[in-house]
């Protein structure tokens, strides 16, 4: 991997699909997965949890309702949500076109 691959302008990497959220890897190793989740207004991500892994969501642009454990949190650009090992999380609904930076450590296999 070239050094230039370690420097990325996230808004220009965003890609959207009309029927479902889009996932794009920015970096993947056995220890860490960093990527973008891109949502059109109204799109969602099912509630799930990661055993043995911590995750965060950072809203790069837009606004969405996130689920963290039993709470629903409306998060605009600049907000950070943390989902430690085993905590259920997801995106209930994008309230507008939204780009979210996600990272999971350790990275899931596959």
C-alpha cells in the first residue's frame, strides 16, 4: 500500500445508491476496518452487535437517527457515537443524505 493511500478526502469518496446504503472500505487490516457508510434520506442499517469488537460512527455530513443499545439518538454532522463490544447499534433512518465514517477494531473477517 502506498503512502498516498493513507491520506483520503472522505467527502469525495462517498457513493450513494437509490435502493440501499453503500459501504466503502477506506482501510482494512486484521486489526482495524475503517470505512464509509453512505445513506440517502430514509435509508437505514439493521440493528446488530459485534462480539469482541468495538465500533464507532462519526457523521461526516448529513443527519441520521442512530440506535445505541436501547436509545435512539439524532446525530448531525460532527457527532460521534461509540458502540463497545456487544452493544446493539444501527442506523434507524437517515434524515437527509448522510455520510458516516465507521471503524471497527478488530476488523471482522471477510
